[in-house]
């Protein structure tokens, strides 16, 4: 049986969450840890294209083309070098 914990979202609403999901969100939600993860584990060519000191957390609500809404675990907005205001979105999502 997986342990459940209560987690608060940016909206201030609390919901039940898997203890592992909450742990990952709390750790990787810290930008310094996320950037360190990218530098040490992500594809080097990809990381070289990102302005690392401008990465920010992005909204976690997603509405797909069919209109259904979903809340993602973590979303990061990553501005790209040499691109006119282009950004990459990195999504952390765990599906049980």
C-alpha cells in the first residue's frame, strides 16, 4: 500500500498525493536542484541551448485539444539561447 500525504498546490488547495510524487515535487521544485540535475544528467547538447539562470516554474494546468484538463506534477519554462523569445518546457510527470 502506498502512503498518501496531503500536499498543497500553488492555488492553496490541498489534495492527497503519493508520498513519492510529493517528495519529487518538493525536491525538483527547488530550481537550484533542478538545474544541478540538468547539468549532471540531461543531454549535454540540450542543456547547452538553455539559459540556465532564467529557468522558472511554469503553470501546471494543461488543457489538451479535446478540452480535458489535467494537472501536471512539475513544469519548467526554459528560455533558449539564440532564439527570439523561444522557450522549451520540461515536464516532470509520474503516472502510477
